[in-house]
C-alpha cells in the first residue's frame, strides 16, 4: 500500500527589524525603518562626520560675513588688515571670487566682499545685483 502525502513547503520569512531601533517591521518587504524618526536618526549618525565638517566651514564663513557687515555698514569702505584680524577674520575661507573687467579680484563671503587695495588695506563692499 502506497500513501502519497502532499508536502507544502512553507518558506519561513526572515524576521525584519528596524535598522535603528531593531523593532519588528510590519508592512512593505523593502521597509528598513519603523518610523521617520528612526530613519532620520540612522542617516544623521551615518553622515555625522561629513556634517560636522560642513558646519565648521559654514561657521567660519558666517563669521567672516558678520565681520565685514559690522565694519562696512554703508556698503563700501576701506579697513586695515589688523582691524579684520583682531575680529577673527579668516582670509582662507570665502564663498566665491568675482573678477572685474579690469582684472580686480573680489573675494566674497556670501553677499559681503573684500579686495586688497594698498599695503595692508582692504576695500569692503556689498554685492551688487549685477555681480553674479
């Protein structure tokens, strides 16, 4: 006597967990996080070193801009290098360089700019609409 048994193979699905808090996931198969909070926390930790560097550079640029704005309330003036240095201005950081038709180079920290004019003197300017 021969007995046939129908075997149904049930594929045991691996339990999926949130990459951040390790809670059990319910829903879509490609889901990686249980909430937006966990997704944001995970990605912030992942990019922490890059974000710190960007924050540091942006802090220097904002400080440079504040210094120029403080020393140049009228829109155009000349200051001595020592005045900039005493306030903590960092000449190594700027957002862009604008070269005029005459070949003069202005260094900008966002919308505030400067250029060397004479020995130890800098011309401070506000960016004009025509400057791209």
